């Protein structure tokens, strides 16, 4: 699915907002906005100390951003394939495609997650973004903790802005990419990025900053958090002026227009943190290729966030020549029917219409699913008569891989 029409209004509004915020200047059209980060420095491989190796995974500490004038370290797990993993015979020793794995709130560097990608044939790095080491205890020289006070601090100066968690977490993810890409066994031209929850939020920012990535998959996380999310209370506490400043620096809506790689947005209809209205605004802000996977009542969590097979298949299709996910064109509604064009290299086996007639909070709405018809390169379904109505179409291929259209609303 590709969206172009909504980018200009979103981008113009963000530029106007940025002009009102100290420390963030509006950039000329066509120039990637980089916020408070020095991308030239972040793209350099950081100093690193390599530790013990267990199975496919090796511990590593690498340099982070200074905090209060003092250096910091980031702990991570690095994993690479070995014989027997899913690696073409001619590439058993590399170069391997690379993946950067960004955890969410309450998470840490997950060795299991890095191992999953290594077994898929990727070199992968999963870093801790809460200032902790392998024992989940705070490092003396760690980055800020990942609590709400560190994420939603008030700030007025550039120096104060660089004390927030988002500044350090984004930098740690990009430095992790630089470390990964510098490895002899990694192909620096074939790297991807995925993150879960707050890691999905970070993925939306990092994908808009770091032009080296060839593919990105944010799970749950999105932008426009100040308009609707579970953190509206935090923005009320910040107040209007501080909220404007926070959004101009740290909301993904500021960076999604800079995304140029293919990106797959993965979420559920009833996510408690990232509702479908802010989610839709987020993927519409991306000017390049966009695909969407919305699952009815998808559970929220780290293991649930890395479980969808579509993530690996999507990345494979970009980085290793795998068969792509099905493609759905824009959904059209006419004469009481929803339709969309469908192309699928792996034949589609199921089409569905998902809808709710509820209003109010997105996470409390009840969704229903009925079968849709697949025929002649289209998916089609009759809409129920009830109004109001929110609905979207999905299609599943022979690998049990599902993609969906964006949702639409009828008053």
C-alpha cells in the first residue's frame, strides 16, 4: 500500500509547529530533518568492548551519548548465523544482512530476539535502552532510565533536550546500527530495523533519520502521541507550550516524512497505547512505500510483537530476495461494498472484512469479522447497514501471512 496525498499537509503543519519551538529550526523542503542528533557522528562506528559468547550471541558494550557531561555505555547482544542456520550455502561466512532490534518499555536487550534473527540468516544487534547491563541492573555509566519522568521531562535549552530518554535511545539505536554495519561479516548495504511498542516509536524516528536502512518494521509504536495515545495525561502535565516543544523534538510525526525505505506498520485494532487514529496519521505521513498489518485484538508484548511471521517475510523480501507479502491497493467504497485491488506472488487463500459499529475509545471497541470474496485480482465485501461504521479489508496468502488496508470510517 502506498500513500502520498497526505504527506504535504502533515509536513507543512509540522514545519509551522517547529518554527514556534526553541532549538528546532524548520529545514528547507527536501532536506531530511535530523532534530537534535548529530547524524555524521552517529554514523561512525562507536568504540566497543566485546565480551563472552554463548551460543550464537556475544555480549558487547559500546559508547553512547554523553549525559551531564559524562560518557555513557550501551549494553547489547550481537548474534550472527552459524552453519545450519538459514543461510544460503555460498554465504555461510557472510556477508550477512543485518537487523537492529529495538525493545519497548520495560524491556531490555533480548538475546532470544537476536538469536531468532541469526537463525533466519541475519546478523543482529539488540541493545538495552534503559541504562542496564546483562543482569538488568543499572550501569554506573548508563543512559537515562526508561520511565515516564525521563521521557516527558520539561526542557527549554538544547542541553536540557539532550537529557531526555528519547535523545539517548535514538542515538543508541543508530550507534548500534553503525557498530553492526562495520562488522566484517555484515553487508552494510542490506540492513533493516524493527522495534516493539516504545521500540516501534523509536523505529519511526530512527527510520526517518538514518538513511542507511533498507527496510523498517515498527510494531505498535507510532507518532501523533499528543493527539491520541495512553500518554495524554503526560502531555496535560507538560502543558501546551512544553507539549509543542516535545512534539517538535521527539514525536515520530516530525520524522516519518523523512522515511525513504519500505516500511511495514504492525498493530492491533484495540492496542491500549497506540490507537488506530494516531496510527493512521503516522503511516500516511510516510512518502515512500508503506504496508500495513492490522490484526483484530492483537495482544501487546515483546514476544507477541516479534512473533508475526509477516515481519521476517517482509524483511526477507527486501534484503534477501524472498517472496513479497500480498499487496492491497487503496480500499474503495461504493454501493455498499468495500473493494481493493490485490496482487500476490504467493496466492491469496483468504479475504476478510473487519468492522466495528462502536464509538468512543479505540481500545474498547468490539470488532467483528466476516469473509470477503477474492476474484480477478480484487478483494470485495458487502458492508453491514449499521452506522457509524469503521472497517478495513485483509488478505492472507498460502504462507498464512496477512496484510490489510487502512481503515475507513462512515458516519
